[in-house]
């Protein structure tokens, strides 16, 4: 899941924990939340060959209600008149990671008017060489899947991902993150479309988390 909004929550007290750096590009994950907190982010996204004509400003908000439950609303194409869309999402972490088994989560995303809702099952597991993720995703009448890995420290790191969302095409994505402070950071990525370079996409977003809300 990607998540952010404008940094309008300065009045809330910020937890001393590091921001959520357990991220890949598109895949949902099964990482526990920081409970009773709000995650905010702002992204600029576009397709490489047509960046000037396609770039969009997207904002994401996510409420981490408990360690196992979160939900949010995303705002897409905010800078494009007549193209703005809103989408809801939610996730339930069914089981947390153990020494022998990955964490498992179920959820739904892209819930909104004129959008294709996605339902997924995701798993995440920490290993000595990195944090691995896998997911299967249902969109309409098609199934997709993906795998990803994050390697690095709390301060900085890199990510890699392969996503095949269904319909016979896939994306390979690489990204990197850097933490400016315990609660703010930046993440940038590039996605290679396996069908055409016209589908290559790139983005950068800034995130702010966790903001304590109760």
C-alpha cells in the first residue's frame, strides 16, 4: 500500500518511532502498524515518455487503528481538472510474523467510483538479507500476483518488486528510501513495463508518520 496527504497535522504529537520504511512500490504487505496513529504522504507520478502530459499529484491518508487494522482514503489526479478520483482501502493483519511463519494480511484497495476494486492476500517475512513480501490480487475476474524485497536500514535502503496484476502484463520496479527524521522521509521509484517503454512510470513521494491521534 502507497500513503500520504499534506503535512497539516503538526499539532499532534509525533511518536519517537521511525516512519514506516517497510515498503515496496505497489504491493500490499503484512507489516504490523503503529497503533493509534495517522500516516500521511504526497506523491508526484507520471509516465516517462509522456511525463509533461501525464504527471499527477496524489495524496494518501491512512489511519492505523490498531497493530492489525488500518484503513484510509487516497486522492488521485488532484492537479488535473475533471480527472480527480478518490478511493478507499482497508487491511486486516490476520497473523503476525513468527520465527517460522510470515505475517499474513487480507484487504481491499481502489474502492471507488469508476475504479476497479482489488482484493488481496499478502504475506511478509523478515530474513537476514531483507524483508520479503508476496501477494495475490483479485481484480474483477482476473487474478494477479507479485513478490518484492526491501533491504537496508531504518535510515536508508532499496527495494525491488515484480508485479503481474493480471491481463498478461507485468511490471518490474526498483526504488529507494531515505529517512530525514524519525517521522519523515522520501521514497522514489521507477517501474519498467514489460510490454512497452511507453508504460514505464516513475514517482517520488514524501511521507510523514506516525502522528498520534489518540
